C-alpha cells in the first residue's frame, strides 16, 4: 500500500520559514505589527524602514530660495488667471494671452537667474516647466485667435439654439467656417 505522502514533501523537509523578504519578523515590543527585515534598513536611519530626516538648509540657501518666492507667486497667479480666462467665452481669452505672456517672461527670467546659483537647480527646473506651460497656453490662445470669427459665430448660434437639431446645425456651420479659415491660412487641400 503506497503511502499518502509519497508525491508530496515530508513535513520535516519543508522549510519552517521562507527565506528572504516574504515573511517579516514580529518583534516582542510590537506583537501585532510587522517589521521589515533588518537588511532593508535604509542607511542613516535609526530604525528599519524609517527614512532619515531631510538635511537642513544653510542660511544662504534659505535666502536664495526666498529671493525666488515672489517671482514664483506672480507666475502662479498669472498662469491661473490665463487658465481661467481660457475657459471663458470670447473675448476673454484675448486677455488670457497677455497673462500667459507675462507668465512666460517671469519663468524665463527666473530660470536664467536660478541657473546661475549652484543651490537652485531644482528651482530652475520648476521655472522651466512653468515656461513650457505658459508657451502651451500662448499656443492655445494663438489657435483661438485664428479661429476668432468662427468661434464668435458658434457662440452666437449656440446661445439661440433650443433644440438638438439647431445645435447640430450650429456645429456644422462652425466646422465649415473653421475649415474656410484654415484653408485661408494654409492653402486649400487637393
């Protein structure tokens, strides 16, 4: 009669604890919580799994970061104003283009000034991303300005549209007007 455990490993051969990271040890001081293994301890930390505290800034670094704070706040305000104005009906996006241009100038000057200081490369990257955002907004406002007559006609038509068919007719007219404007700018398609 074959034994039942023949295809399986015997209990004495099975590992009592899996090696590696699969099981964490339970310290006696914290019986209910798992603690990561000691080999996962982060260098410089006091306990396993704890990150070290951030390095304190030097006084001159604090002054240089404080120097860029007003410029960054002005950029944030102008970018938010440009973004809000981009969501409004015409003619408000024309004013948004001015705010986006102000934001681009602020970011460009901030990135140039921050690049010259050794401790402010992170600030320079932030201003560079802000510059890219402002340029994208200016491109959006440029696209709106090329489609200005078609957009105005669409807004007038949609404000009077009461049914779904009249809304579809407005959208169809907008597509035709936009295509005419694009043909004028790029030349007719063959």
